[in-house]
C-alpha cells in the first residue's frame, strides 16, 4: 500500500520494453502523487544505456528488492517473471499492477497471499474494453462471455499453442481460426498475445466458462478484440481495434491504461466502476 508517511507512491517498473519505457518516461517527467523509484530489466547494460539516453535517474534492482524501494510495482514483463515480481511485494503487504493476467490464472496462491498479507493485485483494462460493464454484470448472473480476437499473423507467430499443434500462420491470404476454447487454455497457449482473455475471465465468470476465439488475419494491421456478454442485467457487444506498439504483440493503449489506472488510485474524481 502507499507509504503511510508520504503522499507520494513510490513505483517500481518491472521490464523496460515497449510498455515499461512509456511508463518510466511518464513517471520520471512528473505524475502527481507518484515517483519512479526503481526498475528491473533482464539486460542491465541495455537498460542502463536507455535510462541514460532518456536522462532518467532510476536505480536498477532485482525484483526481489522492490519492497525495499517501492510501494507499488508494475509488471510488464514476459509471463514467467510474474512470480518474482508479485510474491515479494505481496508478502510485504504492497500493491502489484499485473499486465500478464494470463499468468495469474494458474497461481491462485498469489491472490490468497494478497488477501492474507493485506496486499493487492490490480489488473488494468490493458488492451481490452468493457471490463467495468462485465464486473457490474457479474454482481448479477452472467450467462455467457465470449472473446473474439483477430490479429495480424506476425503478432501470433511463435505462440506455444501454434508451435505445439504445428499450426502455421505464414503466407495466409484469408483469415484463419487458430484457436477456439476456454480463456484458461487461450492464456496458456498464447501467453504474449491474449492476456485480455484472462482479464475478461477474472472480471466475469472465470477462465473455464469464458470462451475465446483467436484468428490470424492477414488483412489486419491492428489487434482487434470483440467481447460478447449475455447476462440477466444486460446483453452487450464491445469491439476495439488497437494500434500496435513497438512490440507488435502489444497495443499502444496498454501502457496508457496503466497510467489511467494509476491516476484512479489517487484521483479526487473516479469515473467508471
């Protein structure tokens, strides 16, 4: 939780890729109520060179050291890093903002740890939309949730599910359905591509009842997601087309979603559920 002796929340950024760099820049240039305390990166030499080029004064530490420096850590790393980032912070009763939502699904113990130690896991909307409507509908009864994701083939290339099932997305001249199943299986098979499926599942009826389709579409240059929800309070369909960031697997809006979520933590006016 935020430092009780200060009105400023110290933030650690885990990962200085396409998302982490946007966050580090914004936090370092001044974001009321927040300060960039430290960062973690796999390649310290490359990270230090980038920080120096941006004139960002920021200590590079290992994720296990985050609790000594920060009140809140933002995880924007490959999914396997989630444990190293979350566990130390949650054991210290602090906050973690998680972008690799798919990696949370097989780790319910992290949610339990947050509960027992007084910490908190925050999953921002990221590249999806409508999570506030889904969480509202979940207060009643949701009958079904389906996510349809369409992406340029190159952003799906190399996904574990495609490799394991010998599915090629090279040379396509028409849309190809490459996955249909539960959000749990989608998150496991496409860990760098569809964290949105896990976020949607966590907001609504869970990863086993939430259904997902993933299409490789050569006509697209944006990552597109459509959410279909049927509940006892509303029936709705929401669609978003995300412009890719420097990393084709990630939309530009993802980093902006994190910044918006940070602002909500201290805002005098909060809009949305």
